[in-house]
C-alpha cells in the first residue's frame, strides 16, 4: 500500500506515523478529508467524534457521503470507509457531540494530536483549553463556508487571522478565559460571500483544502519534530 509513499518519506517516519494517536472532532466537510488523508498517509490510531447523521445536503462537499448512506451515523460510515482503505487501522468512534460534560472522558487517552474540525464555538474553546492544559498539539479549523477559492486556505496562528467571523468569535472566548491565541489554525483569507440565510453556503473546494492542510500540518510536525 505504501510503495509510492516510501519513495518520498523513509521507513522510520512511516513507522512513527503508525504509532501516533489522533483525536478528530467533527467528520463533515473538513474532517472527512482530514481523515481520508491521514488514513492514506499511514496513520493507524484514530478516534473520531461526531453525533450527526449523513443528510442529502452533505452530498455536495462531504467525502464520506453517498446516496446509499443517507441517514446513517457519520462516524460509523467514516469508520467503514477508513477500514476499506486500510484494514490494519485501529479506529474508535463516538457517536455524540463533544460537550463540557463528556470532554474529560473523551480525552482520557494520551493523544498526540487533536483535530478540531467542528463548527461550534463552545466545542472549539473546550478542545483548545484541554489541549493547552494537557500539552497536546492541536490544529483548529476556522470558517470554510461562503467561500470559493481553495488556494486561499493556509495554516497560521489564530491571532493572525482576519476576514473570518468564526475566528473572531473564537478569539473573543479565548481572551475571556485568558487562553493563548498562539495556536495553529487552518483558515481562509477570502472575504466570505454575503448571503441572507443564517446557515452558511458551502461547496467542496474550500473544506477539502482545509482537510488536506490539517493532514499536512500533522505530517510536517512529525517530519520537523515540532
């Protein structure tokens, strides 16, 4: 499976990848592409958390969604897809939404990386807070809705973001609780398209790019040991 991979990374790095434990919260447009990338990169110990089901409206952008699995649990569909790619992985699922009441239980494992690909401000705050208290590396995804251009999706620190209402809200809640804003985030510098509805519009390009950037951040952290 990894013949082509080993042409550009060495065996030692691949073996390191296989041992790392990842917690991925949110398996939608961004999280689905992050999971897909991690599995194909060789990560074998992944926990995914999401309490949602697949809906028809997910078909335009979420890689795990097909017409055959509408109505099914996202985490179970994602697990099945991941195992079909690599049956050697160990993937744990929690079919629930992460809340203050359950976060301690969910984070009892000694994870190496946390991926925040959810869209709830409170959940982002809880994950960032726990990661800093426990010394776990985290990468948080910011707004990908109402945007078109995947080339404007990059990695930076939260305190350096702009043109992103979600980033502003996260910064505000972290400041309120005296939590550092110097955390890595995936974000888009594109000015969001204004729409009348409260729920954002979204197409596959920007969430997919964000998911790929998340996987790259984790891989690059292992390559550079940072």
